[in-house]
C-alpha cells in the first residue's frame, strides 16, 4: 500500500475522535470537507478531492490537515512543486503535527532526493508523545538515513521500528540494506529470507539478494 494512502487512512480515522461540540462551525465544515477529500483521494478521484479541499479551505483558510491532504494529492499527480508548497503551508500552521511532519519527510526523501533534510521531519514527528504510529517514521527515517550514509541513525530507527512492528517487509529490507552496507553478508541473507516469507520480494530486494550471494561466493544462488 502506498505511503500516502496509509497516511490518509490514519487521518480519516483520527477525525472520528474530534468531539463535534469542541469545534467551531468553520472547523467542523473544514474537517468534514477534508474527510470527504481524503475518501476521494483513496479512490483515485483526485479532481473531486481537490475541489473538496478547496471548499475546506474556503471555510477555514488555516486548516492544516486540508493542506496536508492536498500535498498528498499533488504528490500522486506528480505536481511536486505544488505538493511541496502544500506541505510547507501545513507545517507553517501546525509545526508539531506528527502526520504532517512524517508526510513531508517521506516526500522530501522519496520524491525530492533530499534525504538528509527529511530526517529532521521524521525526528519532529517522533518527538510528539501523542503520535499513534511512530513505527512509520522510525521505518522511513531509517531507510532515508541509509540513503545519506548515516548507518548509526539508520540502525537506531530500524531496530526500534522492528521492535514496535515485527515482520514488516520494508523494515526488514532496510535492515538487510544496512547489514549489506556493513559487509555483514550472512546477516543480510537471513534478513532477506525473513522478508521473502512475508510475500513476493520487490525488485530492490531481489537485486540486493543477487549482490549479496555474489559477495558470499554462492554462484548457484546468484544465478
């Protein structure tokens, strides 16, 4: 499941915990419109989602979650400059929100080739004691730390992610990449075997497996 979809599903679920009597009318309208937009986004109806977000922001121009979902929609549409602007606007309004920080960190690392910069946003997400899914930012922070060569930070994040949510395929792949980078080829093999048991390996895992077996001198497995 794509990262943006996971984030929006979590956001939609969180809306139900906001007590209606605690919201002013503008916030209530913005919240409902943003929830509709999130639902349309998960179905790939991007145009309708953007229209609902426009309505949300007309009701409450400083509604951070509307900008957050807007960033996800623009990311899927490959309008990356607009996505960047939306995420930054969301953070201008609510700099401590863990989901917004996570989404912008993921965006910078995976869509903008700015992995080093992304780490500060994962760290900001993890500082929030009310964050309900810290394993997401631990995992993504670890994967992005590998990209910039910070193996110590990568191990810290990925080990914590594995303890929080064992047998996650992406976390195991990250740990395998970390072990390979350190020349721990037997450990890489074990981690890739664990990952393969969870489903069909992706191309990146298969390529790592080939290179690892080559390093181990196992030409039969490499072939």
